[in-house]
C-alpha cells in the first residue's frame, strides 16, 4: 500500500470541478477513488447517486457500546481559473518547500483525506464507530446533500460530527473553529433597451443600465461600511466581552494581514476590530458586475443591460431567507425609473456557533495539542459551510470544526497549497481525537 502522501497526490490529480459540466465524469471518478480507499481500509463504502454528483458514504461499526463519529468533507473543488496565474498545473500536484500545490490541496481533499489516512492507520484498533459522508457539491451549494441528510437521519445518527474544512489561526497554532457566518447571495439583472445604442445619437435621452447598476450598488452601503438595507441588523447577536478578550490574545498582526492580501487599508464598520468584523459582524460585498463594451480601445455605446452580484455574510441570529427578502424589497425601492429588474437568489447558508466547552470540543482541543505540542486556541471564521447548520438541526449532534489548513493556502485562488506538516499532524490529531473522545463522553478528561 502506498503512503498517505502519495495517495493524496493521486487524489489531487483528479479534476473534480463540480461547477463545470465538462468535469462530470472526473468528479464521479474522484468519488469512486475515495470510496475504493475507504473500502480498502475496511469500511462498507458506497456511492450514493443524486440528481447531481454522487455522495460517498462509508461506515465501520465496531461496537454498539462505542460512541459514533461522523466525518464530513467534500471531494469537489473550485474551478482552477485563471489558469495563467498558476505556477504549476492545478491538477498535476507539485511538492515544493514542504508544500503541496494543487487545486483542492487544502479545500478540502487534503483535509478530509487526513481522516481517511488516520482511520486506515488505526485499522483494527479503531476505538469508535466511524462514518464518512463526503459530498461532491459543496462548492455549488450542497443542495442534494441536505436532502440526503434529511432522509437518512437514523443511518447518519452520531455522537459528534467531525469536519476539517477550515484554517488554523496561524502556522503551527492548533485551532478549533467554533463559529461560522451564514450567507445570502443575490444577482441583479437590469435591462432598459432592446439593444445597445450609439451614445452620441441617444445619449441624454435614454436610460443607461450601467449607471443604474452603479447607482444601486452605491446605495447598498454607506461610506463607512454600514449596510443600508432596512432591518438588516435587527437580529444580530453581539459578541460577548469574554469572546473579545479571547480574540485579543490571539497573535494577530494588522500589518501582516494587509501585506498578505496586498491591501493599503482595512476599511470597515467603526468601533469593531478587524477580527470582529471578519468573524462576527454581517457584511455585504459586490462579487461581480458587468455592462457594456469590455474589449480594447473605445466603443461609444450605451449598453442595453447590466448586472451585479453580491454576497452578504450573516451572523447569529440572521436568517438568510429573511435577509434576502429584505434585500429584494430594498432593491425595488431604489430601482430607478425606466428599468426592468430581475433578482436571482443563489445558494446560501445559516450562521452557526457551537459551545466551546462541550466534551467533543474539549477532546478535540487535547487531540490537537498533543499533535502540535502547543495549547489549542479557539476562533470563529468568516466563511460559510452550509451543511453545518443542517447537521446541528437534523442530526441533533455537536459539531467539531478541526481545521488543518492555513489562511494563506490560496483557497479558491491560483496556486492553492497545503503544508505537508499540517497534513501529517492532521492525521495524528485525527487519531488522537478518536482515541480521546470515548473518555470525554463518559464525563472525565483524558
């Protein structure tokens, strides 16, 4: 049997881009590859068909008296575009300076495969009933997985859901994530003319959708970052003083943060630090916009249509559907005269915060500390994992977010990477967690 690193490189070479129909068979091939690895490790593994990409489900039940762990992850990856910015081919995994460069290296193939490798190494010494639920549609909204979870509550029954799809706060600093923001995502399409028209012949007499889009975008937020949608902040739960104090002890460097992303400034809501704005405040950001001539040189036209897309990251207790309703009503309120508007709602997700002091979280904290040799810290994340809230609601089980990646891993961007040391320590931490969990669930620390 090949070593875990070699297996991971093989896994990463499969271009399982769920959003691209051209990679439908590649995505299925990645699912089959993972199911085969789990079967070889002694699991009853299968591919569950869905209207989209298949779900990999596997289980190994060692004892009715043992606790059960459900490991969730995803084998699908983001599109690699723009390809010209990759220093090495995205689906030809390359090792350099202790890092694996490939699409999906950190998000999420490398992280989920650390648990597969851990289960394989434990072999006959597995101390818990272990289930794997690995989907192929996380990057496109997890729509079919939600239905699978709703229809298979008994089959998926578990004492804890273990997820590794998040970063550590800093290199070498073991981190448990206890909060994720939710998401509402909308696209606005504006049309005012039957065709593009000459800006000289018609300028000053007809509406311009590009102007309207800019006008509406400017009214979504004030200059300080406050979202202007009426009712947007009504249900926001403030951060506790204890959380602020805990975050203040984290090794955060604002200048290093700006340098990492090439930012000259860090604008945002007054009165809130950068970590609080990223983790515990709701946001609205334009993600794409377009209208009119996009080629080289000039073309004097008034465009017939325009569009813009924007996401809103949400915090407890904001409901994505309610926020989308409020937003759509506000868009109609600020829509200029003379424009037809279509609002499209894309996938979203609920925010979630899990208790830090639950037995599974304490077991995870010790597991990470033993692997890295440093005290585990707790942090929220600004991103969204849509299925987490569904797990909490449908399975009524605590969730442990044990991430092995880094914020600098270029997730969703060119040159995605995963530190080999994090992969290796992730395997160790996973084995530690499976060993420690039964003792913590019995009511005592290990």
